[in-house]
């Protein structure tokens, strides 16, 4: 997971994860947060990494880039490694010129 932590571009200003504390749909996101949060924060101390837990919601990731541009993706029923892959795609979506 430390590869993800080191590849976050400077254009990323905030990563926000919304997920349920108990739902099976959010299990991969919970595992990702438990295993990856410390390495993400140590590699990117100024990055806002927000965790929002709520009952019975579909897990989602939001990334805010420079100038307030946001992208999001669904994370329902993904494994920990799939969550990492989806977040990697999301954080790199703006740096390669995508909207």
C-alpha cells in the first residue's frame, strides 16, 4: 500500500472516503483505511485525508484537486487491493489531463 501513498500527485488536495462501519459492502474500504492510512499520512503530511462513516451507505471515494475540481468513484464490494487500485486511478485522473 505504500506505493499508493508515494504516488499521490501534488495536485491532490483532499481524499475523502465515505463508508459504513458494519456493512459487508464496505469491508475492503475499512481494511484499506486500517492498513494504509498511516503510510499515506506519513508520505503526505499536508494532504487532507478524511474518513466519513455513516450507517447503511454505499462506499465512495472523493478526490479534490487544485481549483476545486472533484472526482469520485464507487467502492462497493471491492477488496482492499481493489480499493487501492481504484484510488490510484482516481488520484491520477486529473494529472493526466482527464476531467
